């Protein structure tokens, strides 16, 4: 069983991720992990915090001489901004006069619901943990899950298909995503340069007006064999796990597998992927598909096509021109609190979603193929692929 957890606050000393259940002997590339963390920080419309932080992962346990050793992995990502918050958010009692309370909850944020849940007089502690800064720890853990999947020939990448009202009008090809991920400059993470400029114009509008803008990212898992997940139990379905994994990301309000939204209003004869057979096609089996509207999953199980997951991201809740709120103490109408924030995070959310998708698929792969070492896992995987080739 692959398990992971994160800890840490937005302005705390560090973020921590733990990842257990990995087989021993997996090569771990720290440069790759740090590259993934860098990708998460990029994109037009990011806020001032990204100019402060230079996220780097420090592996504390579970990896020795560049390989996993079968024990839990612990990763630490230091917050450079901590030096400005040590006296504001100390572990000890500290000086209450130096505390920075969040006295008016932000509409759309966790502030009010969290304060009510935990019986807090204001929302500072809610903000600190609910912040999407936490996704840096997820990306670090997901980067290791990606390396496990790569040992099986599986890759996971994302791209942006919509910012505001501007949407990419075509399907992206896998080589385009590979080229996009290799770029050293990231604008809005779109594979089409013309569409990306139109997306940038959407961000420019909200930058001028003190607003924020959301969008849609698409994560594609490439070269996934058929048979991950199952139809037999609701919580073991691969689409269940993927939907939960992506929905768990801050600001994601809807998740789509394949063309699920369009499918709801399309006749079955036009939306189901017709099956053919061509042994020379070069897939895991000789079975082929004329399309991939299902997004690589049928009946909760991967079917051998690329897995396609989309996340619909609401606009960031922190506005430079705040919406109306209520003061926690007086209950009088006020403007919502403002904390330094981004105006568009769709590309970064896509990278975080890659991590979550990689973890979900790696979990399913480990459940199916097992193995306490990477050699055993690979042997089991290769045996299954040989079984598939008989179809």
C-alpha cells in the first residue's frame, strides 16, 4: 500500500512530506524532484511569494546512495519566508502583540468554515494550513511516484486548456506535452502559442482590475497498461481514486475523466470508443480504439488508452479588491482580508495534479503487481505484459 501525507503551514518553518510503501532499489533523482518543484512555481500571474521561495527538497530518510531502501521516505522543503514570520507564528506562546490575525474571512476560502469548525476566534491558523503552498510537499512526493511509474514505462504530464473564457480549441499530442515540460520558461502552460497569448490577455485583465481568474488543466497519463483499478468495489475504481486525488487540490471544484461533461449530452453512438483489432498496432494488446472519449478508463479500470483527467479551477479567493465580509469580533460588515497572493495558478495547479495522478496510479500499480523490491515489481509487471500480449 502506497501512503503519503504532508505537514506544514504556509508561513511555517518548512513543509514535510512522507511517502511509504515504495519497493527497495528504485533510483531516486533529486534533481528531477527539484525540477518538478520549480515547475510548480512557474506561470504568468503568480504572486510575490514565488519570488521569495526557491523550493528545494531535502530527503531525510528512506533513500540511501540514490536508491530507496524500503523504509518510509521523508522530505523537507524549507520556507525562505519563515524568517519574516518566526515571531508572528512561534511554536512557543510568543508575544500576542506580534500576532497577525485574519479578522475578516475571505469569501470562497476556508477561513470561515475552518474557524467555525475548530472554534477559532479568527482565521490565521486556517489560512496557514489551507493555503495551496502545501502542494509543494505533494509535488515532491509525486515526483518520486513519477519515478516509480517511469520504471514501468508510464509517464504523467499536464497542460493548460483554459484560462478564463479562453480555451484551447484542439487536442494536444503527447510529444507537445513532453516539449512543454522541458521548457525553461513557462508562460501559461499551453501547447498552442496563439491560444496561450489569448490566455495571457485574460490574466492581464484581472491584474489591472485587482481580480483573479481560474481555468482548466488536463493531466495525461501515458502508456498505462489495461487492468489498473477494478469494477468490483467502489473505492478501488481507478476513476474514483483519480477524481478524489485531483479534487483534493485547493481551488479545484470539478473533475472530469475523458469527455465526461460532453458525454452527458451526447448520444451513446457518438461517444463510446469503438473497438478494433490490429496486432501490428504496437499496444499492450492487439485491441485498438477509434477514439478515447472515455479517457482511458472503463468500468473503473484502465483500458490501455491514455488516461485523461481534467481539473476545473475556481479563481483564487484572495482579491486585491476584496469582496464583502464580516468582522469576526464585531460581526459588522467589512471588506475581506487580503494576503499576498496569486491572480492565476492554473499551470501550477496542473503540476500539482500531475503529482496526485501519479500517486493514484502508482498506488494502483503497486496493488496489482506488488513486490518489495523494484526487481520483483518489474518482474511481475513484465509477466503481466507478456500475458496481455497473448490477447
